[in-house]
C-alpha cells in the first residue's frame, strides 16, 4: 500500500509536467507545509519554526517545494519517534551565493536556505553522501524514493540539497535562488 501511494504521488508530480514557477514567499510555503503535515500526523512531535523575516521571494513551484518540506519533516518525525518531547526544527535564512557555485551567468546573488533538523540517531557516516540516490534508504522499510524525488525537485529549481549529522541528530538543507530586485 505504501509503495502504491508513493508511486501515485510520483505520477501526479510527473503528470503536472514542467514546474509552475512563480514568485513565492518561502516562509509561507514552509508554514503551509507544516499545517499539511500536522493534519497527516496529528500525533507527531512539535515543530519549532525559526523563519527569517523579510526574505526576498524565490521563483518556485509552491506544491513541489511543499512536497520536499513535508517529506523532510516526515523523515524527521520518524527519526524522533522514541522521544516525542524533542521538536523537529525548521529554519529559513538568506545566504549569499558563492561565485564558484553560481550555476548560470544570470543566477541570483543570494539564496534562501531551508533546514529541517531532528534529534534522532543521525545518518550512518558511510551513507551520508548516498541518501539522495534512488532506491537508497536508511530505513528498515524504506523504498529509497522520497529523498531522490526531493533532490530532483530542488535541482529543477536551481538549488542544492544536502544532509549532515549535527552531533545531535541529522539536518537536511536545501537552497532556492532568490529573485533579484528588478528581474
């Protein structure tokens, strides 16, 4: 049943065709994703939001970016199921883009970074670079599809996604370039 639901979701994503990119407020996308996730997991852990104020807009497909956030949140929820008193943390921030990683000549000078972190067991060091590979899962019953889809979505938005162990759990970060003033 679970595999079927994942496949149905992926088909809906593919059926939508190209991303519907519009100027969006990342914090609004995050807040809406949290509401959707809380509806689906009403008994899950608390969510601690640390959203930067005054962030510039990004060019994004709202539904696709929400899917990334919901997937990262669900993974974080699963990581802390043994200690529901510990919240899942979601943070947004603005970062300058380093010249060496700019993807295109007309790319933005800044990007919004979204971080979803937990206080679970973390990711085995040998797997940290592979967690976004298709069919790679650190979960006993995982299919290895969710994070691969997240990477595809973020790549399509001109961003990056990566994971790290924090010493107190795992953190997943992704970026989306901002829309430059006057563009």
